[in-house]
C-alpha cells in the first residue's frame, strides 16, 4: 500500500467548507503542498482556499464514470466528490478509478454542513449515505445551529454504533490533523475492501424436512443495491435543489 498513492475521498455538500478544512490538513502535514494533489469536480466553482491545496486537477463525470488525467507524482491525493451530485454514485465510480490509477484508498472524510442539515431534515438520507461510507465525520458550518440539534445529530449515529470518528471543526480547523489523516479504516461500508465480505445464505431450517443448500456470495452494500429496473433501493434527495 505504501508504494501506491493514498487517496482521501472528501464527501460533503458544496459550500460545506471542505476545501478550507483540507487545506489545513495539507499544511499540517510535514510534506505540505509538495506531497499533495487535489482533484476537484469540473463543475464546482473556484474557492479562495484552492491556492492552499497544492497542485489542483479537475475531474469530470462522464456517463457515470470518473475521468481525470493520470493521478501520479504525489503520495497523497485529496479527491473531492462533486458536492452537487449523488455521493453514492460517486463512491461506486471511485472503485474502478482507484484500480485504473494504481491508487489505494486511505480514508473517506465527510464534511457535514450542519446549517444545511438542520434547515432541511428531508436531507437526512443524503447525510446518512455519506456517513455510512465515512471513516471520519467533521461537523462544520455550525453557526446558528442549536446545541440540541448537534447533540441529536451525533446521537443518531452513536445509537447505530458506527465506528467512524466524529469531530467538531472550529474556524476551519480540526483539533488533531494527524488523527484525521491516519490511513486506518473506520467505516461501516466494505465496498473499498480489497477482499470482499461474503454473505452466507441457506443452511438448516428447523421447519423444513431438508436443509437448504448453503450459498456464499459477495456482500452487496445496502446503499449501492439496485432494483431490477436499475434504480437504487435507497434513493437520495437531489442535493442540488437545496443549494444556492
């Protein structure tokens, strides 16, 4: 894994402050911008913090695929998902992109726009999906958000015993950047695992005369599952409808 570029997938809605946070993470690293490459979605507007992200390359979404120039020459790559698109589709598309570019996933970092989430509870499934895939959840844009909402938001995921780290962002910075960048998986999802999880079905049925045949097949992530017609089993609201 050390011979391959380490990719940090950055999830979150457009305007959630992802680039400011990642810029601070890059500057906290001993290699600084010399050791980082940032990939931004072609459709996202420029940001004042882009100059702090090291070399910046734009990627495009083409027929459900992620297309970008070769991502080489940097030990760490910060891949910003398009904050106006479905994050689940992008997670799915990143898997072949990693293989094609000889890269390994270090961590998935989700930046939560707390103000947006508090104003629009109907976006709950959108944030649920991001948190499901995340190793780290960073609570940002908390201005004007009630403490009770923040407590309830964290309790929602604590009750599900999700293994991800949850940290509060202050002034665009995290308390311990090294902890956030540590390439250790803490996510519920297994879609990025190099060895797939297997589900076992069948076996002995106490109510049946004969035991069912035992079958093993790769686990299907509940957020990636599709209906026979191709639509997702778990559908998400269109985040772009809620953004300025």
